[in-house]
C-alpha cells in the first residue's frame, strides 16, 4: 500500500471535525495515511486545531497548517495540495466521515492493482519470482472514484460513483493534475469551487489517453456525506441565488481552461472544437435562464445580494458567455438550440423563470438588464411586476 495525503479544509469547531478524524484513525493500514488539516483562518479555534492534532497523533500521522488568509474551501484545498507531496491524495470535508475501516485501502488497492493481470478466480498472476505480472500497455491511474453515501432530510441515498460534481470519495494522482495544471480557481473559491475543479479535471482525463480511471462498486460504503443543517447553504433560503454568479463565473473559467492549451497540455482538434461549442451553447442557455430568474427573484422577494460583487459577477459572466456564443451563433441549427433549451430547462438544476426576452434576441442583442448597475437591480423591486410568472409592463 502506498502513502497518500488526506486533505481536510477546516473552519468549524473541533467537535464537528473530530468525528471525521476518528473515522480515519480506525482505517486499516492507517500508517500510510497522512492527514493535513487546513485551517482557513477559522474563528472557531484558539489553538489552530492543535488539540485535535495532540489527541490523535498517537494513532495517525496528523498535522495542521494555516492558510495566509481566509479564502474559502477551494483555496483551502489548493493550499493543502500545494503543501503536501505524496503522489496520491484525497479530500474530506470537515463534517463528513470515511465510510468503513477499509475504505481508504480500497481506493489505494484499486490504483495499485489496476495494471496487474488476474486469474479467472480473482488472483493476481505472478511470474516465476513471485512478482505480479503487469498488463500489456499498462497506464498510470489518474483517478479512483467511489460513491458517496449521503444523509439528507432524514433519508439516505447513494451519489453514483460516476458523478463529476463532488470532489470527495475520490483518489487523485498528483502527477496527473500537475501535468494538466488543474487547480482550484482563486477568483471563485468560496462557492461552486468543485464545479470548476471537477470540470477541468474530467476535461483533461477525457482527453488524455496516457492515463486511466477506475470506478469502485456502487454498493460499497466508502464515504459518508452529512449535510450540515447549520451551513449557509442550508440555513439561507436565498443561497441558491447567491450561488448564481459564482456558478456562471466558473462556467467562464472552465471554457477559458479548455482553450488554454499551453496550460492544460491538450492539443486542440476539430473534435475538441465541437465539444467546446456544444458546452458554450449549453452554458449560455443555462446562464440565460439563471440571469432572468435572479432578477425576478430580487424583484419579487426581500432578497438583496449580500455583496454588490455577487450581482456584478453574475451580470458580467452571463454577458461574456453571451458574447462568446454570438461570435459563432450561426454555427448552431435550430434543432440544436431547442435540444439545449429542453435539456437545461428539464434536466438540470437551473432556476427557471419564464423568459421575457427570446434566447436568439438575448444572444444577438443582449437585453437592458445586462447593463444594470446594482442600484438599478434593487430598483426592480419597485418597478417590475410579474403575473402568473410572466413579466408584465414595467411600472
């Protein structure tokens, strides 16, 4: 079994974090697991979690490092990556747990055995000296992905091992992310940070034939995800709308990453050009619904963005996506646009409101709201009116 780093961003109280650490301390071959708590300048500890380090240092290799400033979970994870060095690493959230006593070993074992030949009864084929025999054309492992066993609203369910959203319940190759320059984005590290990281990671993985990935069995319990009812996402009814700008900002940055071949090391081809175009159409369609829904939510409720920046990130990101699509809009057929309209409206988590500007017109000419400053956004509470979800004449 090879050594791995387990990176845990920390901002909560020690009693919240301790359950997860205890689940690591009972792992089989825990001596190969090196735990790094990343204190994101938390106000909830007086000792930089040294109490937890002292309590568990007799059982596991554990330390705590502190970020230079509070930057959110994305930057805390990146700080953990930059300040660890083993060739594979995993993430765990501070209020989650490793699923069972052999979970980490199963991730590592899958990576270790990926290139071995096996007999029909599941044994490893060995040569005359007792050494495992590798498959012809063996490739290094970039990722081992397992399911998340989630607890939410007094029920439990499995988030599939093929998910490309959650960074947890996955083992990552450091060589792979360094090869393709996959990093958490500093601009958007507080919200939707997983969206950017995972999209860039899987774009690289999908286009790198030199690496492989492995899926663990969905019936196994590898990672326990406990939604924190006291978190902002659970306690703030407007959280989803606050997330809008960050999500659209990440969409812009994902497309930039795809085009930056000097950074990602992936050759640009006609096939990738087509994939980029399809993603741009999808993201712009998503941003179109999100932008109009955000405005309606502000107009119809007491919601006021906590920061003016939230509005400007959303407005500017949606406008940038729109302008990029405008340059190539004549390349899309009517059928392609209708297909994306249907998929985004019905098969995603987009916040939908009946649009008051047609999509084609939005892309080609924009709309007045894309020029609003923050005061004009707030003025919509007085001037805009909706009847049965449809915008009527402004007051």
